[in-house]
C-alpha cells in the first residue's frame, strides 16, 4: 500500500467526523417563507402563461405522414394531446375523472374523448417526441447549454397501497417483488444546480443504474455540456465514473468514497479521490450541492404525486417526462 493510499484511507475513516464538523461550520439557511411564497406565485403564473405557446412551438416541428387511410381521423391535434396530458398530470386526476373534466372543457373547446383515448396518449410516439422537444425548448429558453449538475435516483409506486420511501427499505431497494409483480419503478434526474432545472431524466423497471444511464443519454442527445456532476455513494465506484466519462465526455466528478474503498484506480476516479483527500472540506462544499436533487424530487412529488397510475414501461416513461416538464416549467421563469 502506497503512502498516498494510506492517506486516502485515513481520511475516509474520519469522514463522518469531518462531515459533522463541516455541517456545524455551514448551518442550513432558514427559508424566508414570505419571499418564498411570492417567488412561487410568480413562477406558477409564468408557467401557466407560457404553457400553451411553448407547447405550440414544441409540436410545430413534428410532421406525421402515414400511408394508412383506415380508421377514424384523430379527435385531438398533437397540441391538444400534450395539453390534456400535462393538465391531467398536474391535476393528479385518473383517466376517467379527466374524461369528465374534458367533457366540461368541451363546452369551450369542442373536445370530446374517452378515458381510454387519454390513456393511449401515453403510448403515442408523437406525444413522446413532443415531450422531448418541449424539454429541449425549455432548456434553450433558459439559455442552458452547459451545466454543473447534481444527480440522484428515486422511485415511484405503481400501486395506491404502496409508498416507495417506506416500502423500498423493506424490499432492500428492489424494484420488483420476488413474485415478479412490479410495484415500483426507478427514476433518475440530472439537475442544473444553479438554475434548478432538469437537463436529463430516465426511468427503468430493472435498476436505478439503467435509469441513470438513460438520463445521461438524454442530456447528451440534447447537447448539454455537463461540466461537473455530484452523485451519492450508490455511484461510488470507478465503473460509474467511467460510464459518465463515456457518455458525457470530460466531466469533473464529486462522489464520496465508500469506507471499504479498495483501489484508487486511474483517470477521473483517481483524480477525484486525490482531490477528496487533499481538500476534504472543499470537496464536501461541492458535493453537498447535490442536495438540489433531493429538493427537486420533494418538490415534484408534492406537485404531481409519488405514484404512477400507468403500468406499461413506455407509458410510465411518458408520465415521468410530464413530471420533469412541470418541474422545468416552474423554474424557467426565474
């Protein structure tokens, strides 16, 4: 074992005490609730004011050509499909309840569709493409082309009787029961820690790792340059750092090493570990900015709920896309 390796292991062994000392030196700032409520009201007003024109722009570039002439013409335009799903997701209504609401809205809009039609929208490829376009458009509106990011994963229940936060621990963070019945779906989001907007997101029935890789891929596809990334200890391993480098390019990583760290490795992983050992509190100052991810999840679940009513994988992915759109809509106006 080299002298440098011994130093890293010594710091890791003392990490709990260093973190406790750091938190005492940097107490959490108290929220000014009056200012917060005023800011939230302004952001909400902007989100709803900009919703329709932004959706219009997102769908305007999508042209659908089909050689099939069978069947009835669609009752909804792509713009109407997006607005129905976004409003349904925000209101937290079931498909059948949303059908009744659409009937009420039809007095003004001349839209009349069934709850089955609404559910099928989650599998509509043009809707999924429009969600991607709107996600990209919101980031461009905020002039985000590069970002210092935090990333974290969470889970969403698929049954009313289950709550991810309590049940995941009992299931030891497994997304499936031993019987094979899916109760939870993993999700992962990359958040710009300055602008508090999501730059990438993904879901998976299989693992948080798969959702994580899908989120990185979306950020890359949109063209966001991720300059730095903060992840929790679940991702504390050289393999995860390599995945980030392969998908995102040269990105500076901030991940706390595990207590049983076995190797200092090479490349970005090695650089990160040395940076952690050389200036631990400076490293912690960067790392703890990933709290924006946990704050974002809390905000999302208060706004649009912690449960998905959909069961099919592509429909769940659509539902989570709607969650991220509402998150970004509420922050694009700040």
